[in-house]
């Protein structure tokens, strides 16, 4: 599970990852890089349904993406923000 107060931020982060992946494809960036980004995104939804608190693991995954893809740092920043935007 993700802590209830971070649910919106976690969903928004996943949304931003998918938007970024789409942008990379449309810009004809490396498909290998897109695959790595999506491989990381694939693990995130399972954290919502885990019986354990996975909030820190979710953040760690976003931090790893930020290290690998500097242009994804804003996703981690949005997740860490006290009041992230809503995608709804």
C-alpha cells in the first residue's frame, strides 16, 4: 500500500512517467531508454495493493529514475511536494 496521504502524489507520478514515455516515443528517442522507463513504471502499481507500506519503496523507484533520467527529477519533486497536483 501507499500511505493514504501520498496516494494522489503516487498516481500523479505514475501519470507523469507515462506522459514522459509517450513524449520520448514521439520524439523518436531511444526505444531502449523508453523500455527502461516503462520497466520501472511497471513495478509501481503493485505497490498500491501490497499489504505492506511501500511508500518508501515507491519513492526509491522514483529516485532511481531521477538518477538514470535527469529530466525525470521533476517527477520525484512532485511526489515529494506537500500538495501535488491532481490528475483527476
